[in-house]
C-alpha cells in the first residue's frame, strides 16, 4: 500500500486533526491547538482556551513518539478498518501530549510498549457510509535515535 | 444532603427480549416500583426517564412520557435523560436533587434499554468523535488501561479473569441476571479474544431490560422500615487534561472522594458496592478509586477474595454488568435496585451479611482518554 497517498479525491477523517502530506513530502504531524496567551498546547484542540477563553489556533504537536499503550482489536472492525487492527496511545516527542491513534496493522508484531513510532497518512477504511478515507496511522520508526529526517 | 429516601424499586429481568418493546419493559419496571412503594400514579410529582440508544437504533426519542403514560403518570414534569452508561444513575441524581430542592416530594426514575438487535456491533462514544473515527471502540479503551495496569503493577491475566469468575458466581443467586452459570478462570481466558488482553467473558454482554426506583422526601415516606436513605448522590465529569494516566481515572477518584465526604464516611464503612464492571479491568480500577485497596493493588484484591460475597467488601453481589448484561439506560438504575435490596435484607442467597452502607458506582463515555461521566451514590439504612 502506498502509505503517503497523494490522492486528492480521498478525504481525510477528522479534518484539521493531522496534516496531510502534500507534494513537498513533509512528514505528517498531529494537529492540536495552541493558546498564545497561555502558551499552552492542547490535544484535542478546544475552540477556546479553557484557562483564558482566547481562541485556540491549530498547531502541529508532533509526528514522532513512543508507544505508551497499545492493543489489537480482533472483533469485527468498524468503519471498514482492517481485521484485526491495532490502536494505542502515543506520547509525542515534540509536545509531550498523549494521543490516541491507529497503529500500523501490518506491523503488529513489531510493536511493544516503548516502541518508537512515526506518523503516516494512508488510505484506510471508510467514513461509515462506504466512502474511502485517509487516516493517520503510526508505524514503527526505524530511524536511529536523534537522527533528523 | 436533605433527607431523601428510596421507597420503591422495580426491575425486569435482563436478557434478550426480542418480543418486548422498550416502552413495555420500562412500564413494567415503573409498575413494579410503584407497587413496591405502595403508591398510586397520582402520588408521583415528577419523573426522570433514562435511555441511551433508542434514538440511534429505532429513531425514537422523548420516550419517558410514553413509558409513564402506561402506568397512569401524566401532567407532571417528565425529563428524558441521556448520559452514556450513567444515564440511569444521572436520572437518579436529578431526582434526588429535585426532592432536595423542594420541587417535588415523590419522584420516579425509570431506566430502560432495548439493544439486542441484529448488527448492533460495539458501543462507541459517538459516531463523529475523533477517537471513534480512529477505531476507538469501548473495549479498546479499557484494554489500553489493562495493558498499562499489567505493565506498571504486574496485574495478571488470571487476576483479570477472576473478576468475571467472581461476578458469575454472585449472579447464580440473582434471578434478574442474564448469565447465571459459573465460569472458571480457564474458561474466561480461553473464550475468544476480543481486544487484547480482554476475552469475551471479560466484556459485559448487551441486554434488554428496565429498572425503576421511587425516591421521596421524609414526609412522603409511609413504610419507614423498608425505606433506604440516600447519603450522597454525586455526578462528575472528566477533566480531559493531557496526558491522562491510563491506570486511573482522576474522574473516578474525585467522584468517589466527593461522595465519601458528602456521606461523612470512608471506604472502611462500606458494606457492599455495585460498580461499573463493564470490563474486568474496570472493576479492578474502581476498587482502587473507591479506596477499597491501594493504587495498583486491585489484582491481588480480587484474587484474595476480598471483593467476593463473604469477603471484606463484596463488590457486585448482583453479578454486575458482566453477568447481568448492560442495557445502557437501565444499568445505573439496576445498580441502585440491587443496593436497596441488599440494605433491606431482601437479597436471598446473595445477601451480604449485616449490610448497613451500600454504594452504587457508574461511569460512562470516553473523551480524550478520560471518562465523560462518573456517578457515586451512597445509601444506608
């Protein structure tokens, strides 16, 4: 499967919660929120800052991190997801935020607590009505510690 | 809180009632509660009806008026309540507050759900929510907690399984529980894997069912001997802060602490607990939040029998959601029905000895790694 799908016809799920790679091949990131006044990062992004009620702008909060917990869902999957599929919480390096997300269903045997992962965006499942969707999905990150992409 | 007492309860056996409608089950539970309270329909000042899924499954809404009309209750305020798994316990919270506020003397709470329909699938927290779209189904959220609890505290698969084994053993004495046959640790662990490490017998089954209770101000209580006092009725919501500790819901700890403070008691005073054992790991986490044992000690707590009938503090003497099944809108009320039955000393072979203080605990919904809702209600006789 072409994980960095360039398709313009397939829409992402949860628009505005992750960046969809364009032609520049910039690695995708989770999109959270940032309050300039409080200098606080949020995920998920609230419309208004819970501390000062300023507008919270969208902000990249990271695309690489560490698996905090994960599990394999073996029952009949919702939304046309693979059977089985894998989900978990990932602690993002850039922000320290803990985000829920899909993990690579083809790499289940390579995932354990503490596994280094990076975000990909790929065609996966549908929107509940059969229309294909792009979804963010973490996959094991083979890059050595500290190496820049 | 101002004195509020439970004066009547009713419950329809939980199970697959393909031939029964939601309204029919709700009406029967209401009828049984009215009869138990010795009330006529005109003796009820207000009503709360809880349901979680009918709008999605059947396109039905504002059902409380239909249910209550069947038992002659009309004209009075009727409020329909949805708050995920805590829909019923939230309705109860509102009923108590209404009595405490002096807006009503006698209030009925009815919870009902019909969910045994083809292709029901798994419960999620809302179709359009971010996590749902990323594959968050209810058992996954709990499995991710189990994985962390096992990692951080050494909780074992066998300890998880023991929650299901104990609750099935308890259910043998409960005629309204859906599953009453005993299961062994091996049977639990060998049942099909749903979401690692949770096997099928560690996930509460779906069910159709209904339950009802009547609460009243002291002046409206006729039969003092069977009345059960409400010492605390607490509802709270998550903080949704990031990161969340997956081995404890702050919401759970905060809800339990608030209820103990309001009731002026501590965990050592509790005779029995009905808690939200939607999955085996949930009950272990709730032992810890309730202070029945220390953080991380929930696995050994169940293994050593402290939460069994005859143990230090029996948890889910009814068999819990794991045996009774989980008709979402009815569960929170059914837990209260069990606690009241225990405190009245009317629970037969599953009766907790010298039951003086009972606690009904429920949690619902998932948002940003936190719980959307937690209720903790404390009762005494």
